[in-house]
């Protein structure tokens, strides 16, 4: 439930802050493609790693790490776009 609204809002604000004539369709396609590559990467990584982790532990640990990284990047985006919004001069 958070994937499409989060990315749409983030990309919409990014497009607006750079005053581009565009929509979020291409950016959503890119994010979706990276998601598929990441899914394949997880399967390959889990299959080639010599670690005795169950799939549940593997995904649970990955979820925690990636969630923390996502929160950090969300905060950095919020700071950046807040500063960018304050510098926009409306015509």
C-alpha cells in the first residue's frame, strides 16, 4: 500500500521542484524495474551465500536493514525538498 503513493508523491515533488514538464510514469517504471532486479538479486544472493539462515530470517533481517535505509533517505529527501521549496520564487 505504501509503494505507489510514496513513490508518486516523492517523484511528483521532485518534478515540481525542478519545474519539469513531466509525469511520474517513467520514474515509476524505473523504480519498478529496480524492484524486480532486487528481487532476483535476493534470490541469487540467498542461493549463493553459504549462510545457514532460513528464508524468514533472511527476509526479516533484510527488511529491518532496508527499512532503516529507507527512513534515512526519506528524511534526507524531506530536508532537501523543504529547502528547495523555500527557495522557489513564484512568478
